[in-house]
C-alpha cells in the first residue's frame, strides 16, 4: 500500500499540526479518483473537512486524505459507564443471535459440524464472544483498545489479545470461524487484514463480517448534508476509512481466497438512544429491505458470510 504522510490538513481551525496521509486504492493500487462526498467533522477539539473519494478503476470508496491517527478517538477515548455498555449489548443481542444462527447454518452447508473455534477480530466489549461461547464455540478475541479488551476479558473470562490485528501472532488455519463486526471500515489496510483473517481460517472455514456500505453512507450524506444542512456525520470519516459495496467487497474477498456465500442488509443498528431515533432507523431499514427485495441491490449496512476456498 502506498502511503504519503504530510502535515498539511485540508483546512480550518487547526492550532497544532495534525498528521494526514494520502493513500492509493487498497483494492487495485490505483490513485485516480473522483469526489464522492465531503463532510465537516470534529476531531477532538478541532474541525476539518474530510474528503471521501471513489476509485475510477475499481470503484472502491475511501477517505483520502485521512488522519494518520484515525482511530485516536476510539483507542484513547474514555470509558462508557457499565450500564451504558450493557444497554448497548442488550440491544445488539438479537443481531448477534441471528449472526450465530447464520454461521452455524453455513457451517452445516459446508459439511462441517456447527461450533468449533471462533476468533472475533475487534471484539469490543466481548458480548459477541460471550454469546458465541454459550452456543458451544471455543472463543478468543482481538481488541486494540485497552479499556475494551480489559472489559471483555474480565467480564467474560475469555482470552483477548490487546493489540493491532496485524501484530497478533495466532496459528494459521487454527480457527473454524473468524468474525469481524464493524471492523473493516476502521483499519488502515483492509486487504492485509482480510488476508490475515483468511490465513487464520481452516480450509472451508467461515468468515463473517458487517460493515457500512458505500451507497448507504452516500444516501445518508445526501439527506443529512445536502438536503437538511445537518452537521451529523454520515461517513464518520474521522474513524471510517473504507466503504465497500457488494461489488468491491466481493472483488477483495476473491483476492484473498474467500468466497462470498451470503450477503444481506443488516437489521436496524443497535446504538439508538431515543424513540424517534428507533422509529427513523426502523423505517429506513424497512425501506432498504424493500429496495433490496425488489431490485436485488444491497444499499444498507451489509452483513457478509464467506468461506475460505484456498490458502
Ligand atoms: Zn481501485
């Protein structure tokens, strides 16, 4: 991956240097892009305009330039109250339950016994690991944020590696299932991370991911910024670096030896905080689901299940 680092931010209100990096396309290596969206976001106590671009060669959408310290707010952020973490976890429980059901179904379809070893990359608070263990999986997680890694390990008494995913040493072909919920959009090099996850999988093993899709973020961007002149983030480009579509994800998966078995629009996101928010998200999900059924196009946040087809 080509990375060029400099100290010149795109613009405004910076009192101290913030490092930015320009990168080539992570899927095809090209650097010919067109503007896709722009949003003004606060990063710690400063405000910047973030540019999201689309590769003219392969269609991958990504933030460019991007903050070198792009996960700083997450990695160094304060802790949430335990009650808040549990509230989020309760809201996510049905999503995790559905995902585990789908993983076991895909294992059966591949002729494997459901269960086995499961690695959750970016395990956060560890609630998915806890649920997977209750379903019979032998689990472990990777989590770069110290506070979340400690919470997961202490709450669920599971092994959690606190490090960057590409620095963790685990046995190749050591896992029946690898999951990465809401991770791939955050990492600096998704190709390398996907490839490494594939290396950790046994042949025929299942990889499951969820990530925000490029078309869905664009729809949110148009509605929030162009129509409503809102300051709410759509792409969340302080932390979100890549936005795959069904097409670009399938291309990358194929390059690392993964075959997409199933791809679907996810149910309503869990981190809602109000009845109005819940209603808006439920309506948007139903609308997207309708579009998905009628047009066979996937516009929402995507949940993908893959099979390892080659080393
Ligand atoms: Zn490209």
